[in-house]
C-alpha cells in the first residue's frame, strides 16, 4: 500500500517577530539586518534618518532642558521614554499597546540603545507621572523644533494662515469640566471642546489647549490667538486667522491683536477673516 503525503505536508511558517532574547542593546552597524527585495520588508528602516535628524536638531538637549518629571525613571531615562514614543508615532502606532509589536525591533532598539521597549504598564506609569504643566512644555519644545527645522530647510514664509477650530470630545463618565453643549453626534452627552490651531500652508499643528465643554467666548479666542501667534517662527509679516468653527452665537466683544509679538518684523500686522462672525 502506497500512501502519498504531499497533500498533508505542512508549510513552515515565516517568522513574523523577533523571538530571541537580546542580553545587550543592539547597535546599528554592518550587522544590522536590512533588505531591499525580500517579501517581508520591515517598515522601521526609516527610523534611522529620523533619529539622525532629531540628533542634528538638538532634540535631546531641548527635552532635558524643558521637560520635567516628578517621578524618577528607572528602566530608561526621560529622554529615551520621549524618543521611544515619538518614534512609535512616526511608525504609525497611536496606542501604547501597539508598541509591543516593535518592542524588540533591531532598528528601534539600536536607536534607543536599549535591549527592548518597556511594557505597556511601565509606559502608562511614566505618562501618569507627568503633571499638567508638561503639556505647555511640549508645546514649547515643538515651537523650538519648528524654528530650527524652518531654518535648516530654508523655509521663509512671509504670510501664513492660521486655521483655528474646536473639536468635540465626548465623555462617558463624570470627568471634571464636562459640559452639555454643542455635540451633534452625541446630543445631550457631556463633552470637552479642545481648541486647536494649525498653519494652513504647512499643515503643522501650532497651538492647542484642553477646554471644558462650554462654547468659547470672544476673550478666550483672543487669548488663544495671541499664544498661537507667539509660537510662530520669526520673520512672518502677515497673518490671516481663519476661524472656521465659530458661528453667530459666539460672542464678538473681543478685538484681535493688531500687532504681532516681537520677532515678526517691523510693521507686521494681522487680519482676522472669520466666515460667519461678521465683525469679530
């Protein structure tokens, strides 16, 4: 009796992850695995030029000078925690539990000079140890990095458009500051209404603040615009503010600043052109 086992042969699966343990941190060098024509290409090879760019721009010194943490880190330094999260965002992972897929990637661990990324619980404890003032510190880091990138890339914009908008973040609990206000998708539910400002020409996130669920007043819009203007790189002569999110029910008792803060050149002026506010 002859039995053919061709149809019962099992294919050897391709290794999808790095199962081996690494006693010491990886170092990027000639032995770092890379491939240009393989079937399973790693998407993390682009981390090396990003890390090099951050190093050239002085990102490490800026983080150490600006950010403060009330809890002493043990697994990694404060800068390595921040760099690991930034590189994870660059890859496309927006949640902490997704970072486990690249926890042992040779390129990422080679950049961080660590054997692996810490688990999700350690990352949560690190974020929980940061106080509210860290949000402003991150905006200041972003402001300094934008100035350096524009100088390095020779970006010389003389006129920019600030697109200011609010977004609705629905709450499903008793969080402090939640209000029943404008919420078209979940009417009657409490929400936050963060206010965000972007540079329309470069699509960069410029300034933002977490707010309660009340509709913003004219004075709050005025103060927000002044902070956003102060975060712009030097050399801009004209700014147009596009307030797309505010309708006729928004108070109009506040005048926008006619002059820009110092550093934007002599005679630099600002004009506000809200589409629905009429006379702001």
